[in-house]
C-alpha cells in the first residue's frame, strides 16, 4: 500500500478540518481527490507530505509513518501545493539544478534537461521564473515535484492556469506517471478527473462522502433512468408516453427525445419494440448518466 490514511482528524481550535477520514491508495493508481473549497483537501495533502501534523489517527506512506519518519518520506514524495512557492529571482534551469543538488541527484544536468522536456519548458528555460506566465510557473512547480523521481506524487490543482494545449500535455504526463507511481490529484475540473483518474474520493466538511470509480459514482447518484433516442422520422410524443415504465419525456431537436423512467427495468427493449411496430428506424439509442459534476453536487450539497 503506497498511502494509508487511518482515522485522520485535524482540529483547529474547535473547528474540525478533517473528521475521522480513512482511505488507501495503491501503487500505480491515480486518485482524484475532490471536495468543495474548505472541505479539507489541502489539509490532508499537507499531512501526507509531512508539512503539518494530524491531531489524531495514523498516516503511512510506503509503510513509513509521517510522524516519526518524515525525513524519509520527503525523499520519496513529490508535492505540488496549490500555490507553488518558487524563487522568482532564479532562472528556470538554475532553480532546477539547485533542487537536484538538494536531492543529491548524481547526474544533475541530465535530470534537469529531462524535466524541462517532460513538462514542456524548453522555450522558457533560460528565463527568470518571475518573468513566466502563470501556466509556465505551474510547469516549473510540476518539474520540482518530479525531479527526484518520487514514488508518490501529491498534486494540488496541478493544471491551474494552463491553456487548453498545455492542459492536454500535462494530463497525458500525469496519466503516464500513474502507470509507475502513486498519484493523488486534487482538482475542481471534473473533465480532468474523468480523463485521468482510476478512482475518486470526495470529502465534504472534513468527512469522506464517497470513494468509488467515476462510472459507479455517476450511477449511484442517479435516481432515475434516462434514455436518449433519435428516430429517422417524426414521432408523436403522446405515443411514447404510454410505453411501460415511462415517467417523463423531453423533446429535443429534430426527432430526438430524452425518455425518463423511475423503474430499474431497461427502457431500451420497449423503445425498440415501439420502433418496429411503427416502422421507424432508430438512429440513436443510449442510456444517459449523470455527469461527474452532477454527482459531485448531489454528494456535497
């Protein structure tokens, strides 16, 4: 087990930032860590990376205890905080060489060049960090988290400030890293979670409210079945309402409908029979699912 969080509580005065949170992350897994602002995401990440202590409970990273073995943990964890602390007066290469020296990396020049290429900093590597755009500063932050080849990556809003092209590059990189490392990724971009993550954990007000795959979360929070169907010619809406199990119908553009049902029985066979009976061709017939964003709203409201 790469990361084991057992019954973690963090209290500030009388306020619980985290309340009895438990989760485990395996090696080679990319975990999406979601929650509203102030839910406790960054707090748990800081505990895992040994930046702040927990009030109660136990955290182990690669079987090392965060309280008693913090120095060993910092050697195997790469951390990109939400607001990356960078030395703005240093040049990009200078900064990365400095970090390579701190981590005692043997072939520093080669490793720095590898990181510059991996995060797409080739055109900006001779500039001072303070002169970079927000997106490129974020890339420098990702490079510093990766430079010592950590076993575990903790990324807090890693794609903040990136343009669509940069987003695609960094998402691909994180996905590749997840094949050999453990990645814990906090973000508010739901499409990012759907594209990258194997599993999703959601916390709300310091408590864990969901831990499942993206697909299962979408199915769990959907309280009704919705089928999208498109016919090749016009259909009277009233004829569809009498189908078994149909509770509501919404007409879309052309001959397309959203047909809802509170029944667990699949509507699609009945729609197929209806089409055959009325000599219609079905151009589209698919079950709709809640988006991850909708599932997130239901679990955190």
